[in-house]
C-alpha cells in the first residue's frame, strides 16, 4: 500500500468542533514491527475524541497536529508488521488505538497487535467498533474498584449507574446484570424504557427532583456508583451510599482528584474513586465473546458515512447519544 492515498478526516488546530474537521487525502499508513494495517469497516466516536480536539489535554494529546481522531475500530487485516504473530491478512478484527495516535476516521488505520482481537462472524463490524473505550471502561469500573464478579458468584450488590443511556452506561448496565446486582439507573425521560430493556431494575429520570437526588425508589443504599454523567456533587451521592459505598467517577476533574486524596488520607469509608481506562486485550476479548454469545448487545445511536463524519462528531458533542455513534468509511 506504500504511496497509495486514502480519504481521512483530520483537524489542523485545537478547537472548532465539527466545523474544525477537514476532509483530506493522505498516504495510507505503513505498519511498524508490532502493528497491523486495517481496511476499516467501522469506527466509533467517544467524548475523549472531541475533548482532545478542544484542547482539554493540551499539550499532551494529541501527539501531533494535524491529527486524524478515532480510536475504536473494526476492520480487515491488509498487512502485518514483521513482529506480528497472531494475525494474518484477511482476518476480521476489533482494535483499540491509542488516543495520542488516533487514525480511526479514515479508510485505513494501523493498530498495535497488543490491543487487537479477533472478530467472529457473529459480531458485526459496527458492534465490534462500539466496544473498546466504552466497553472496557464499563468493565474496568465494575470489576476493579466496584469489585463486581460478572459470573454472579458474589453476594448481591446495589449499584447505581448514572447516564445509563450513554455509550459507557448502556454497556455498564448489561455487564452489571451479569453479576449478582440490583441496578438503579439514571437517564432522561425519553430513554427510561430503553434503559429498563437493558436490564436495569429501577430507573430515575435525572431531570426530576427524585432523579436529581439519586434516591433509589426501593430505598436501597448503593454499594457502588458507576458515575458516567458529570456535574453531580459528592453531597448528593453521600446520603445514598451504603457504609462502604464507592463512587467511581469516570470523568474525574480536579475536584474528584482532591476529594479522592482527602478521603484516602482520612481513611473515609465512603470513597470517591477516579477511573482512567487502562485497556487490556483479554478484557476486549471477553467483551467480544459476550457479544458473540448474545449476553451483551452494543446499541447504536446512529451510523454516519465518513463523508459526513461532522454529523457524528456534532452528535457526540451534543451529549445526547443513546448508545454508540458509528462512522463507516
Ligand atoms: N475515564 C475514562 O477512561 C473514560 C472512558 C470513557 C468515557 N469517559 C467519560 O465518561 C463520560 C460518559 O461517556 P459516554 O461515552 O457514555 O458519553 P455519551 O454517550 O455522550 O453520554 C450521553 C448520554 O448521557 C446522558 N446524560 C447526560 N447527562 C446526564 C445526567 N446528568 N444524568 C443521566 N444521564 C445523563 C444523555 O441523556 P440525555 O440525552 O437524555 O440528556 C445521553 O444519553 C464522558 O464524560 C466521557 O468523556 C471516560
């Protein structure tokens, strides 16, 4: 593929939102020793993509500008680097590309073998691309800080999942219900039936006073909160937590980091825990297997052609997605 050009969508400076995206023709990337070149079939958008464009992680991310965003991809293997052992040309795969490097909003992209997994025919490319960031974050939050065993072998735990209609939340509800959990969820009124259909035991509309107070309708106290929304104060969580209840904040800002430190120092029983995704291949394999077995169903908010990636970008920035937003080359 050396020298061949491909269509891609990139930004040339920080800021600008959807209007800052530019359609370009750039050389097809060449895989390095431990990399795989993919002909992309689907890419999902995550809020981190446009937050990086906004400059929230400046000067660390992205690694360089112009930058082609997009980290969660499904595609077919076209070339493998000389060190690649587990994949061959023609394999269908799902991969998580580093957010620093990106490349998903294009016809072709390179992914590290170490964060690439096989995609069986039972899992569509769109479902596969929906999984990496959202699925791995939901999985990590539930199994690590919250300590939920997804084989159901635990004592029952009461879990609250905020923004349960979003990319992370809708997968978190389904994963939580594989464990022995009672799930309370929050979402907007239009998504209440949707979130119930995912398995949530009780659902609160976050725009009502009861929803804003996060009170379980059945009077439960939460052992863990998978906090996928933003802007909820600790004072709102605190009265709703069990004695050793934990809030796992997946969008931690300075306030969360400070509270986390104070609670550690003061040995507080109720904890606020910041979570940053640390992606693991075996966990992505597990999620793909669950989808194959029909135990996890990524729900797609909307699908957009690469030629209209701006619409996908704007939808994600709006914060109104129900499930995952997909771009297809
Ligand atoms: N730590 C990490 O590594 C990591 C990984 C992944 C994501 N994240 C972060 O986690 C957050 C969620 O990501 P996502 O992909 O799930 O976002 P998303 O798909 O954009 O979430 C959108 C959904 O959230 C709902 N929502 C918004 N505010 C709400 C509230 N206060 N209460 C209940 N529901 C609310 C919206 O419902 P309505 O349309 O009805 O308002 C919409 O359905 C983002 O801030 C993202 O950056 C962090």
